[in-house]
C-alpha cells in the first residue's frame, strides 16, 4: 500500500494515468449529490492511501486495523471514467484510493460497490 502524508506529497509522487486524475478530483472537490468535497489544497491536510496490486487483507489490516471488507467509511464514491473508488475514512482526514483495474480482487470490488 502506498501512503502519502498530504495531497501535495501525492501530487509530487509522479503517478500517471488514473491516479493523476484522482489528484485533480481531490484538489478540486467532487460534485456528488449536490455537494463538494472539503479536501482541497487549502483545506486540512489529508492523508492519501493507495491500494496496490500487491495488497491483500493482511496488508490492509496492518494499516487500518481490519481487512478492506470490514472497514467503516463515511462515504465511498466511484468514478467510472477514472476507474477508481474513493473511500473517505471516518474523521475526514484520510482517503483510501482503490483503482478499479484488472488486479482488483472481485470480493473487494463487489463490497465497494455495495458501499456506494
């Protein structure tokens, strides 16, 4: 799992593709249900965690104290154009990004969809 202590660190990580689009989303805010996301570059520092293809229940539990399918989120959103789930952890200062690509486990994908 990749960890970025702030949005600026995430931006400077050099990630390409959908992760760059995710950064733009996080900095600009998501228009969902008529609201906007409070996590922007002028807002409170926000830690960003990114699930990688090498992660499993054990690595997620090591960081968050429980496997992915047992975590509690304030909100989960999905953007099909950017192929990612954005999971807002309780407290509003931590985000978990899960790319919806070929290596994402089916049970994780199914569970995240039920959280939408």
